[in-house]
C-alpha cells in the first residue's frame, strides 16, 4: 500500500494540508508569527509552540533551559508582531518515570523566563505522556496601527536584522565539539525574545514587515518574500556575524552556512521604509540593540545573495521539521 | 538512588509542585478551568489542554474524533467560566511516519468542532515528535460581573448539573465490550462543550460557582469543596443518570461508580443561590438543556453522598493522571 507520510511531505507541506482545511476567522491568519484577533480597540495576539523531547532538546540542555526556551520562543512570536505579552500558558506531557525534580526545573525555567520579560505563567496543564512534550501558548496585545506583519514590504524598502546572527549555531557546534563558547551556548540554551526592541520598532511607524528568525535567515527571507510577493537582495558582508562564528569554524563556507541557515537566534528580521535608515540608527540607540541594514526589497526574479560583488541565488536551506537537519 | 518520580506523586501532587514555583499575575490563577486576565472592560480567558496518544486516545476513536475532542475540551473550559470563545490555537506533534491523511483527519475534526461552536482555529504549530501529542489552547472573553469561578458557593446554595451523567462512561464500556450504545459512544468520542448553556447560566446572576466535569463528578465535587472551603451533600437518587448507564451495567454498584467517578461527560457542575430553584427551571427551558439540582452546599465535616436515606462519605475517585485508571 502506498500511503504518503509526513516524512515525504515535510513541515511546509503539512502546513499546506492544514491551511486547506482550516477556516480561520482571525484577522491575521495562519502563517504569521501570531494570530491576531480584532477585539475592538486593539489586536489580541496568540501563538502556540510545541517542543518535543528528542527533536527539540539538544544534548546539554538542562530541564531549566528547556522550560526557559519554551516560554522564550512563544514570547519571540509576540515580539515579531510588535506586541506586549499578557501571559503564557504551558502544557507539559511527561512520563510517570520522570523525577519530580525534573518537572520542577522545567517549571522554574518557564517561570523565570516569563518573569524576566515582565509577564507570567497564568495557567497550564500537566498530563502523562509516553515521552516529554511541552506546549506553550503566549497571549498579548498590540495597538491596531502598530501591528507588524510578515507582509507589507514595498520595493526599495531596506531589510534589517536585530542583534548578531550565527550565535545560536555557534553555540550548537560548541556544545557538540566542546569548544566552550559559553556566550554562544547561552544564546542557544536560553533564547532572548526581542520584546522591548520590537516595541521600539513597532511604535516608530517605519517598519513595513517583520518576523523572528527562528528557522534561519535564508528560510525567513523566503517567508517574507512569499508574504510580500517581492524578492530580497541580501549583502552577505553587511550581515552582523557573531564573532563566535569565527571561533566555531575557520572554513568560510561553513561560517556562511551557519549565518544563513542555522536559525535559533530569535533575532528580528524586518523591513523599513527606504528613507528611514537614519531613524533606524536612532531607534537602535534607543533600544540599546544593533539594528543593521543587510539588504533591500526588490521586484526581481528571485532572492539574491551578494557575496563579494558576486550575485548568486539565495538558497532556502533553513531547518524544516519531518526532514533531517542539515549541518 | 531514591529518586521520587511523578508516578509516586500523581497529577494533583505534580500540580502542587508547579503551584509552588509559578508566580502568576492572572486575576484568577492556576487551578480554575481558565486563567482570567483583566483587560480593562472584561476578562480575557485562556485555557490549554494536552492530549497524548496512548493515554488519551481510547481504541475506537478516529483521528477526526481526536481532533474534535481536543478543541471541545478546551471550549468546555471556556464554558465553565461562563465565557464566549474568541478562537483556538492547536499544536500538533506527530511522527514522520504518520500518513498525511491522518493529519488531515485530525485537522478536519478540530476545524469542524470549532466551527460548530461559532469559533475557529486561528493558528497553530506542527512539529515532528516521537509519538502523537496534541495541545489546544482556547481564548475567550467574559463580562467581569458574569465570570463563573470554582469558588464562590455559600452554605445553603443548591448543587446542580447540566445534562445527564454517565453517558461517556457508558460509551467507554460500550466500545470496550461492543455493546453498540451508539449515542453514548458519540458523547465519549465527540464531547459537546456546554457553551450556550453556560452563557445562559452566567448571564442569569444566580450561579455562585461552576466547573466542568471532565474528571468525574466525585472529583469535581472535591474540587469545588477545596475552592469554597465548604462541604457538599449529593443525593444520588437526584443525579440525572443517562439511560445508557443501565444498558452498560446491570450491577447497581458499577452504575454508581460510572455516574460518580468516570468523567468525560463535560457537563457543567455548578451551584446556585438557594432561592433560585424556580428560576433554574426557567433557565433550563431557555437553554433547552436539563439543569438538575442534585444536592446542597453545607458547612459540615466532609462531602456526603445520600443513597436511599443512607448517608455516607463521598469518596474522591476521579481519574488522575500518572496513576492507573480505575474501572
């Protein structure tokens, strides 16, 4: 019998199956970082993320890190829409053989992350499960005229990122090969949602589209491209690369792959109006966070990577579930 | 090494561990059916529920049923607080070996249930996982003066339930022993959240406390008792027993156990002001749903079951995760 499985389809294929069935009444629907529901004077934001034991918990992450990460990735989705969190609920599926202390540490990490970002775990569910499965849902709000969406960019807009890229990837390889890149490992283990920075951007009015880079820069560029119907030209030399990337790999091609494709940095990828480059610098100071222009929005044939004056097609090589991780 | 596991602690013990750590800023915190967040003019309600493959999916449930149930149990929590749903997000952890059609059927069930209750799946997440894990989160709203909580009952208040009890339990044993009690099996496979009925109750102002009976009547009575600090006297003869219970078991003790302890009926258990018995009848007609008084709130020593003029202690025998199911 020839039954097609999810392994043959991949995550994006699976999402298409779901999109074909679900009739959403959200004002901003499936496919953005959060769903946005019009509640009169503002949008309610809601986002959910599941983490599964083997797939999402690299060796070396403590239960505390796992709890922190679960909350952080959901808050990062609220940030990507320019929102302020109201609270987080978490569901924990865990085996009866897990030590009580293991559960306690997960919850400690969840609680600490929520508190650190001025919100709280407002409720949850704990169930027995064959293997560890965690699900977090963050709720938030955003003023209607400040919502940041994946769509909205216009040709000529500038493409920018917050922070530095490749840090989490460097952390991953540091853990794998005992390189002791502690700061990079910290970024991987305890992602830092850019909530405050995103609010500064959202309130400025110069941002035309935004998302968080959870699955890698290249895949996120393709996501913005799909949403705007436009193309993106990225200048590799302008991408703010974490110095830890150099420490993880000497090989320039491997560095490039890390910066472009690894993901897990949870930085913001956004576009701003073409005349706003100076204002972006001011906002960067205000937010106390680097905001760096790395390219521009075009209406070309395909997404382009410029590397030392060589123009090449930007490959979409981000992480996709149900398929094997490249590295 | 003597490591205490969750198996020794049980679900309620696990929840205590979590309560000891989490600092919630919700206005109604962990332990009620939903968390309620004050958003100015009303409360935002949010609830999350996880379903794990083996533990929560009895043989005979189709993927469609599983999807329906995931949404229904979350909407039932919104109902228990007197709320109206704004939307549901669902996270699906599934193996790469699952057929694409299996995912499609789950999503069909989720979508149909949401639509049936005038809401929608507004977003979600799909991830690879070692085994099937589903997590639903429902968001809703309730006017501040109409919120129904687990606490609030006063001595002398009447205890009431919606619908009939034991239906889902009869369905469970019907499936197990091929009794063909189709309606009962339907209740088990496709729970029916009492959203409309709960709104009628909430708007009336006569309800002093409420929850849904997901884990069985006895366990829910203990839950109300813990929240109100009072005791409850239940008259077994007044409990509206589904006729399917008689068809599932001749033995009266087994019937009693089903009605008191099985759960999964997703009916409402609530208290009303003592003078409101007549008004409750009017509301029952209005909601087109039986609302039946089954006892009263007392300030005694323990929760009591009156069975043919015999007064006995009501045992707390509801379903608890991490421990084995009684039957």
